[in-house]
């Protein structure tokens, strides 16, 4: 039980570190700071990079459909899922 408690405490810290690392990588790809949780900022950044998303009901579905198109899309999906 002690191991589980330590692991769950560490998991929270690891998730935050992962999220910050992913955010840094997204900003490097985008060439500027963006908020990956903002649909508008994500769309603008991808458009500026020449990445077109398929038309779907929402941005999350469009990102999933275009997951293999570019590394930044995988990073945005990962960030938004944490």
C-alpha cells in the first residue's frame, strides 16, 4: 500500500512535468506561445503552419482524424487529454 500511495503522489507530479514538456514542444513547433486548450489558438496556429484539418463536429474530433498528419497534432491531443 505504501508503494501505491507514493506512486499516486508521484504520478501527479509526473503528469504536470509531462504536460509542461508537451506544452514547450507545442510552442516550439508553433513558433510562438499558444494555449493548446483554446480551440481558436490551435486552429490559428495550425493554419499558420499550413496544416488543414478535416471538417468534423468539433476540434477534438478533427485532431483525432488528422492525428498522423503532423507531430504537433499528436502533441496537442496528448496535452488536451491530460
